[in-house]
């Protein structure tokens, strides 16, 4: 039996080779918080749809991680509609001059 494994990076999208892995992970984390708030508040999908201004099938897609139809801005707006504060912090990147900054969503 071969017990070899590869340590993941912590970002499944990066591990799968997606170029936009940080954005995909950020959107997934925002969607997870939306699903968490809807569940904690015991909202039915129809009720959540009314609050978010979308239809029930879109709530279902969101709750099931199908995020291609949702921008990061829209997900942030949904969180605000669900009475969640979203804080965005922009700071200088400490890496090499020719490197890019990074995107991270931290849930508290």
C-alpha cells in the first residue's frame, strides 16, 4: 500500500490549477457565510430570496456553491442585506516589486 500524499496549499482552487484561485476561494467563503446566516436565522429559501432580491432557484444555487452567476460585489451586498458587516482592508504588499498583491477573506 502506498501511503504517499501531497500537502494541499489551503486553497483547493490553487491546488486544482485555477488562475483566479484567490478570487474563487474568497467568493466561496462569502457564500459559506451567507449560507450560515440563512441557516442560523432558520430562513426558508423563499424568505431568503425576498430579503436578497433574487428568486428561490438562485438562493438554491448559492447555498449549493454554484457561484458562477454571482460577483464578489453581489455576495458582499447579500451579506449586508442579511445584517452582516463587511470590512475591506487595502494595504501595501510586502513582497517583491514585480509580484502581485493577494486577496483574502477572513471570517470572524
